[in-house]
């Protein structure tokens, strides 16, 4: 497994500084959230992208593209529009974001792009078909750029559980994305023993995210402040033959990033050794 960190927990750092900070602490991967301050996919220049591409290559960081920026597409509505937002124009903006992100990912040498379905704020009888079509088109866009699409079940969204992801994958067949598994979310949705779920789903993962979390509460916490059993989770992922990035996602802790980057690296090393 590759130790990683998601840059939505490094928003107070310039991107190049953030990447060097990770490399200095032995990180092997980065979940790069393209956002207003980190390679904005609507404004970043070719020169900026090339400079970051050269840096990640020099630092030998495995890149996964993250597309969950909060206010990138709408400065007034968090995460909107999504694949579940009604209207062709709204969906086109989300898909354009994925296309731009995938092209940037290709320039950075990324192997996967992670996305989610979004909240269905206006349920309609055709919601399932609308969801399937949005995911199908998103996955096709990402694959056309040479990256692997990976869908993250997210509490409160149209796809929030592994069971819902599995049903989607069966409906889409060969067009389905792979899985972005957020370990903390397993403590929120309560589908079963988190470690056992990690073991069972590891072969279907393109990437894994992790943080501490309390059962039933969707709040990304620093290690030690929730109920996640890190050694058991890492052991389960290893037993499931997962070899990709495991990225700590501390999206609410940018103010404390240097300390947490060091702390997470130490935890990963200890847990992996203990596994």
C-alpha cells in the first residue's frame, strides 16, 4: 500500500509546498483535489500544470485526481451542480469539470480520477436512470483521457453505501467505474464490520481514503478522535491484496496540516508494521 494524503486537507499551503511537505514525510501518493487554490481546472495555465507535473515526477508521488472541491462550480452552493442536479446545462458543467480534471490528471501522470454521484435534491421517478446515465458518461469521459474512473460512495448522496455501488456496477456492467473506498464512511453508514468490508471490497478499489470518524456521524477527524481501528483496517486491506494509495482525508484540518501530515505518516508506519 502507498501512504497518501488528500490536498483538501492542505488548502492553506501552496500546492508545490504541500507536495514537498508530503514527500519530506515519506508520502508516496497524493489525492490531488483540483480547487480554486490548487490547479483550478478552469484557470490553471499550461505552465502551472507542467510545473506541478515535473514536481510530482521528481518527488515520485503517485497521483490520484480528486473532484470534490466545495465551491468550484457554484460559489453559493456547496458541491453543486452534481450528476444528480436536474437540467442539461447543470450536468454539462459537472461533466466539463470531469473532462478538464481528467486532462490535467493525464498531464500529471495520474492513474485514476475519483468522483461521486451527488445529492438528489429534487427526486423524480426517473432518478435511477438519471443516476446511471450520469455515472456512465462520467466514466467514459475519464477513460477517454486515459485514467481509471473511480466512484466514491458518500453519506447522504445518491450512492452512499457499498450495496448501492454494487447495484450500480451490476446495472452498468463493463461501463461501471471502480471503487473509491472511504474507510470512515463505513462507520457512518453501518453496513457491517468496517475491517471485514475493507477486506471484501479491496479487490474492487482503485483507491482508498481514510480518516478517523465516529459511528453515525459524517465528520472527518484526525486520528485518535474517533472510532476507526487503524491497525485492523490496514491489515484487512493487506489481506484483500490492495496495493494502491491509502490517502488520509482530513478536509477540515488544513489549519493543522504540518502536524497532522507527520502524525498520519507515523500512524501508517506503525499500523503497517503491526499488521
